[in-house]
C-alpha cells in the first residue's frame, strides 16, 4: 500500500527488532523509496529522541508529539514470532477510531496503524481465511425425537428450487442442537443434499450424517425459510448456503483478537453458527505478536453496520438489528469501506469515516495490498453488502471494493489497531 505514497517528502521507519544505534536507523532501501529518508527523530526532553521501543513511542504520544514524530505514511515495525516475518504498520490517522473509555488501560492520544502488507505465513505468501462458515438450517430450541420432519423453502437460485422438503431422523436431537444441510450450494438441488445433525451449537462431531432429503411434507413442520425472512428457529436460507456477513459475529473477528493456539480460537456466536474451515489449524493473530507491542495496543470502539435483510442476536445477548450501526470493542479489527475509500452503501448507516492518510493522498486511489512475495491479494473489510445478509466487502487485487460471500472463498487480512 505504501507504494502509493511515493513522492511524499518523508516517511518514518521505526525498527523495534533490537536495533538501537542511530546509524542503523539511517539506512537506505532501494526497494522502498518511501522509506529511503528515515527521520525517526522527535523533539523530546529538549533534544533528539530516537524511539527504539513502544514504551518510548507511548511517551512521544502522551507528550503531544504524535503528528511530528509519526506523520501519516510512517512505518512502525514489529516481528511476528509465529512466522518470523516483520509486520510493517503504517500510520493512517490519529485518535480514530475512538478508544474505549471504559477500558481500565485507556490512554489518550493514539496513533492508528494499518498493516501495510497482508499478514503472511512463514513462506511469505498470504495467509487467507474463510470470513465465516455456512450456517445451520435449524436450531433445536426444544429436543427433537427421531422421526420425519419437513420444512418449506421459498428461496430459489440455479439448481436450488423453492418447495417443501422432508427427511427422517433415526436419532433424537437434544435441546440446543442443530440441523444442517451438508455441503449445500446452488449447483445441486436440495434433493441432492443431505441432512447432518449436531448435539450442540458449533459441535464438531455429528450425531447423524448423510440423511436423505426428498420432496414432501411428511411428519412435523419445522418452519419456513427464504432469502429474506425465516420463522422462529429457522435460519435465512442464504446464510445456510453462503455464511454470514455480520462482522461482530464473524470467525475472522475472533481470529484477529485471539492469542489462542490452533483449535482454541473459534467459539459459536449465534445459535446457527458453525466452525470455519480453519478452526483446527490456525492459531490466533495475537499468538506470535510481542508483548511490548501488545501492551500499548488499545481497545477501540469500532462502528459496524447491519444489513437491511436479516440479522439474529448473538449468544452473549447482544441485539443485532437490521440497518443500524452497532459498536464492537476490540484491539484489532478489519478496516471498513468508508475508512479506506470514504464511500458507503447507506449514508444513514455509516461504519466509520475516512482515514486521514487517504484524504491527503486521494480517497479514490486503489488500495492494493501485497503479501511478502509481492503478490497483490484480495483482503477483507468489516463492511458488508447492505442488500444481503451473506456478502462481505473485500478489496480485490486491483485495489477496488468488491463483494464476496462469507464462506465461498478465503481472503487475506490487513488489520488495523490503535496504539497509545
């Protein structure tokens, strides 16, 4: 992303990987013109101050020197122990978004940092993740006995036809369980899909698998689903097929704020939630980050937008309503479309305002981001497509905003944090 800043007079590069000598900071890198003129000096205690730790950065900030020491476009670096890669954090704004003032570690002012390259694996290629998994069709608010059940589907696309469908369970499903459609997608009819049942929300091992679906209205009616509404305990059918674009409830949000080992990152967020494809294989983003950096990353109050079609409440009791702005409080988060481009799907439901950096260099410029092999990658935003409950906004390889289903592919990550 910093390639678009070429021509700026200065950029700051602060290396916190054990380099303390002034001469080491005054290096030239022919591959990174924006960093060629390294000026990490700030006026502090009446002299030249060379920050070599985030504790020293903190002292600069609380003395009101943020914009002098770290103008927008500046690069601060930390090493990720899990991959051995240097993460290049670019200054994009100040005091934006707001810090969570109820946090006991609240500090002011802050600098806003955006990862300049997408997060990459040890081989320097991009780590890509499923935003969210395809969801359950039905939540068992009460236990279901073995027997025949049917549901009405009013959603039709490609091979999926509207109609009434039935299946027969050989085993009971306990209260709190889920009924899922195995590998459901629009390239095959529902009669070519099978039912899988689980004993609890988000459970990994099925109670019963490969239960045949046929057309018919035998047995007990579970409810009605469509691409818009659904009856009680039935999910929106598009979320069964394509996952959820609700950022607060997304698997990707959990990964960004977890220090857990692989298998310890994801937990279900709604009664319909299912594990993402990476749940057993990927440690959390914080897992390899250094403590001297994390100690100064603040909890931020982050605006998010609900879609206009379908939302469900979270398991923690948080209410999610359509076409409203809600707030999540996190240390790391995905940028939003308005923060990167200044544009919105709905001016009445704005999930952020444009970062200062883009106002200075041009809001409409492509925001292309590469992995450490210099390959442009698609990366996820926390904004959603207002007109569907399943599609998240992404930035494509050309650096422009696009829409993608939450579960149909994997996306790179260029997160934001605020330090203070």
